[in-house]
C-alpha cells in the first residue's frame, strides 16, 4: 500500500465511528459563466494561434467541508471539491485538458491534541502561507496548481483550493509568546511530464514530488512585531525570515527574505537552446542548477475603520530571467515558428513549442514569477451593503507588462445571505515577448454565484 493511499483510509475507517452528531458540515455550490478574448501571441502551432481568440466557458464547483470530533482530543477536518467545466467552442492547442471534471481533496486531516499547547496532524494538509498577496519568500513549501488549464472559479475564497495540499504530517507547540512546528512532506511521486499542465498530473506529483522537512518558529515577545524563521531541509534547502510590524494601529509593514541553495524552478538552458538552433535535438530544454539565489518582499498595508484594506508590495528574486535570458527564450520561440517545408521537422518544432509552453505554464503553476522585479497593489473595499470590491494590479518592472483585475461580490438579503453573486474582469497586457503578453494580450470577465446550503 502506498503512503498517500494510507492517508485516505485512516479517515474513512474513522467515519462510521464518529457519527454525524459529532460533525459540523458545510455544502457550498458555485456556478459561473466567463468569457475570454485573446490577441495573437508569439506562439504558432501549425501556423495557427494556439489559443482560441474568443470563447465562453461554464464552470461549476461543489465544496463539502466540515469538522468531526470523535473524542475530546481528536478532530477530523475535511474540505473536498468537485470541479466541472465546459466551453461553448473547442479550445486551442495550448488550452486542452484531459478531462472536464476533477475531484480535489483540499484538506483531509486527523489532528490529535496531546495538550493545550501540543498537537499532531496527519493527512492531506495545507501549506502555511506568508504575509504577501503576490509572492511570499517565507512560504517555502510550494505545490503545483491542481485545476483546469483553460478555466477556474474566480470567487476569491476558492483560489487557495486550486493549489495542491500535501500528504504528510506535523507537530506544533504553541503558547502565548511563541510557536514552533515541524512539517514533513515525504516524496511519493516524481513530477509529471513537463509538457503537460500540472492539472493533468497525478495528485501526488503535484503535492509530494520532493522530500521536505520544514521547521518553523514564530515569536510574539516583542511588542508590535511578529518575527518568523523557517528552515527547509530535504530535496530543497532554504532558510527564510519574516516580520510583520504594526507601527501604527491601522498600519502594518511586512518584510520577508529567503535564501535557497538550489534554483526553485526550471530555467531555459542556454546551451541546450543553442544545440537546438544548430539542429541537434536535445531531449529537454529546461533544467534546475545547484545555484544559490535569494528572494525579498516588502509591503505596507492600511486597514480603515470600516475594515477595508489597501496594500502595496515589492518583490525581487535573483533567479528571475534577466533581459538577455528572457530574449534567448523568445528568440528560440521565433526560431521554432519557422516552416522548413519538411513535415517531420515542422512537427518536431511544434513539439518543442509544446514543451516550452508547458514548462513556462508549470513554473507559474507553482506560484513562481519569471522576472526579477515586481510591484503589486491589492485592495479589499467593504461597502455599506456588505458587498466587497477587490481590485489588484501586478507590474513586471523589467518588461513593463501588467496583470490587472477586479472582483465584486455581494450577499443577497432575500436569500438570508446564503446566496452571494460575484462578477469581475481581468486583463493581461504587454509586448509579445513580455511575461504577461507572451501568450497573447488577454481580457477575461466572469459572472457567478455562491450558494451555501
């Protein structure tokens, strides 16, 4: 029996003994219609744009979540998703998925409280997040995106579920002044084929492709400061520090930094790219090197008396592509767009473009950015009628490409606020050789509902 199969069986065996009376359950239904329009991108597959210029998509999701307590010191927490999508028109070559339905186990955890301060967890767990909306260097246990390639539910509360949780365990000691925890995520699988979207990989390939041990300490001894130290061992070795400083009642300054002993994501190998352009055909184009790199994030956040939030963040990574390195990648795409007149060679060139697009897609699917310097803003504006407006913007300061969007949600009083409607729009703009413009300037919009039974 494989380890991740064992994690499934433990809660299943406990379920009959728990009894529904000891459980709290929530069932939430999401329905959504979205539209997307793309301009021509740098890529060509069989001399065609690999994305459909415009399409409409239909999505639905059902979330079943709850908590059961079979004993005073034992708790079972779960959050399960069923996802479904369909398109009005066939998708492009880069958007195709293996299926139109998917099951996600966002959390399935067995927690034992050994004392008021000590607890142990086992099962499918969510990785601890950081202080930042865009990218948190101190969040060292990053997993891959688990949703569909062409579509997703845009309701903000669903977004964390699309990042795969990991199979593993942990022990935490927490008191009034400090918290110390050890999380273990064993290697259960290798990463999936890089030319495929991570959403089409096996669950264990998305969540447990590396052996990881995360030791985390957080202190509250110093007034207005919450410092954190994270140490990562196993397949990847990293150290990260963070601090959240409440320098005024409504103002908060956040800072995080991380040092890694290996590249965190696969980069285009310049030597392999040169070989391909010399018509020597390597079996891969991307690799991870034993190369130290650093990350830094700085941000400030303001919260109003009405609990609206406004924030600005800066992010830097030394491992991001330089201007010359990024140009090498886009020049290779242009080289592969050539038509030789030889059908076999042209198909091979298209295969290499699928490989490149898959690698770039899966890098972002693990929450990584591709450049070096970014500026972002995020806001959450609470209105008098309890509706919420959430605009955001991300700027790549190297190539000046942008990703901006806004979501609006409102509970419906006529349904006792069990029903909420939401809508929004986003835009990814930039030159064809830029990060946010590489797959074509894009405008998307959505309209949906959330209903809690």
